């Protein structure tokens, strides 16, 4: 019995804080994002997520919308990451 009581208690390790990102944006936020996107050379959905605190799925939808409008073009499309650049 004494051996069982002295078992090592495993720590849970580092816990990452959950970010509270927006799922929807308004027209002003969308225009702000478009202005910022036009300034950069290479863009990824994760860059947009970090900068504007939006979800990755929303960033992907914004990029696909801008690709349809011929503002951006897709440079490299991998399974998880997609690179975009100015057209």
C-alpha cells in the first residue's frame, strides 16, 4: 500500500489559452481587412487570424472572395496552408 500512495502525480503541462476570435465581421471590418491585405506581399489565413482576431474559416472565405474579385491570387495550395499574393 505505501508504494501506491507515492505514485508520481503527472502534471497536465502547458495549457494554451483559448483565443476568442470573431466569427462574423461587419462592413467596416471587411473594408479594413481589404485595405490591409492590399499592402502585404504574401498572405496566409493564419496571418489574417492573428492580425484581426477572426477565425481561420472566416479568413479563408475572405481570401476566396478576394480571389473571385481578382484582387488576390493563390500561389501555393497545400492541404492545410494556402499562400496568397496580390494580383
